């Protein structure tokens, strides 16, 4: 069972065993909510996520190893799909990139002296 964990800017879904007992009890990866909603939108064949359509059609989502999700529809149909982690480059804001650039420049300047 996964639970929603909201903190900071982005919500994620994490294994409840991991949340209660830690990494030693469960090595399952957290799923960023944005990726979960995007994947559900694709499985449902929608242009944008629709909470009502989701609730009417999806009975359960089973989480498998190695980024596999199984969407179980209310009618019993199952769709298995792979979700992709965001690349590190995609998760950086322009401000974060600028701070990293400035930090690297200071390091390089320090080596020149």
C-alpha cells in the first residue's frame, strides 16, 4: 500500500511500510505524484488528468518492481505500464542551475589562484 506524502513543493507516493519502518523494511521507490498523474492520464487516454474519470474507472493501482505499474480498471481490465523517473536535468529550476553555475565558477577561480 502506498500513501501520499506532501512536503515541500512536490507530493510523492511512498510505500506505507517504508514510511513506518524505514528503508530496511522496504526498498520500494517513491513515485512523484506528477509522474503518477501523467501515467494515469495516458492509461485512460485523456489529454489532461480528470479526477472524476479516474475515480469512475480505476479500482486500484498495483506497484511492481522496476517502475512497473498495473492499473486495474473497475471492469477488471488490467493495463501494465512502465513509469519513467524524471532526469535530474528536468528537475532543476533555472534558479538552481544559476546557483550551480556560480558555485562551479568560484571553484574554478579558486584553482586558478
